[in-house]
C-alpha cells in the first residue's frame, strides 16, 4: 500500500510539473503513475488483509502459539475491510486533490493566454492609430481619422479609452467586449477616412492641402539639401495653416526625427 501511495504522490507532482513546463509527456506519465498507485495500493492492501484472514487459526482450534490468538476469522475480515477502505479513501483523496489542482492550473493558464491574446489585439489597434497620427503623409491622405468632430473618429477615441480602462481591471469578459468594440470602431473609422480623403474640404483648400503634401514629400526626402527641405517644410506649414490641424505626434516626428524644426508655429 505504501508503494502505491508513493507512486500516486510522485505522479501528482510529475503531472503538475509537466503542466507547468507544458511537457505533455511528463504530464501523461504523472497521471499514469497516479492511476497505477491507486490500483496497486488497493490491490496489495487487499491481498495483505486477505492473506492475514486466511492464515488466521480457525475458530475453536487451539493456536500453535502459546499466547492466545488476538484475532480470528472475524477480526481478519474486519481488518480487510478497514485497511482496504482506508487505502481506497486515502488514494482517492490524493487523486482528486491532484486532479483538482491540475484543473485549476489549466483554468489559470487558459485565462492568462486569453488575456494575452486580447492585449495583443488591443495593442495592434493602438499602435496602428499611433503610427497614423505620427505620419504626416498618412494623415493628409485621410485626415478624417484624426478629426474627433467626425462621429466615427469620436467613437474610435472613446473605444480606445474604454479598452484602456478595461485592461486595468480583472474582468476578462468586460475586457473582451471592450476590445471587440475597439476593433469594430477602428475598422469603421479607418474605412470612412479612406473613402472621404480630402473631399470634405472646399476645392481651393483641397488644392492647397494636395500641394502641401507634395512639399512635405520633398521635405522628408533625405537626398535633398537641408535648405531645400526646410524651405519645403515651411511652405507646407503656411499652406496648411487654417485649413487642417496637423496632429502633434506628426509635428514631433517632422521636427525631431527629420530635423525640420523651424520657429515655433501652430499648424
């Protein structure tokens, strides 16, 4: 019986470590040892008790031992039931405890992986929107995506804030719903901005914005001279002044990453 208990305990720890290390073979071996330990513990306990019962002197016959026999056939049967029941109960409790710990760990791992997948999806949308706001040419291609007065863009900004708040909480269902709303809002706002382009501007302002985009392309061309690039950037700023508000992230990228900083001026 002791060997069966030891095997069940060793199997339990192997199963737990296998799940922690995501080693399917070790986990299977652990479960197999638990089953074998339960089986052999019960089997050997029963055999031992049965042997003791069979070898006990029959009732009514003197025992070869000068000392009076302490147990007869009835006591042997009681021992069989007692030890067998104790062994079965102990091993069953050990097996159930191991199974419960394994199931609890599986649930924790599944929950962690689910949260990680949601965080990746959340980060993808946040990164895509951040990249858009930092790229002046992308912004000029679809300025509506940066304009919170556009309903679709306002919904996107609200969805981003809601997903950020849900990420800080422990309710994974709430976070999943917030990320689903965010992905839908991002797709809707991006599609709307791509369809709209610069068409919402009056014709004269649209032409000025298109010219500013060409100048910004020149300003971002590192093969040009510094004077030429700075001049193109200054003219683009003048053209956009009063037409569109360039996102601060795009201004920072232009003036820091591309060394196009001019005298302070609000775009």
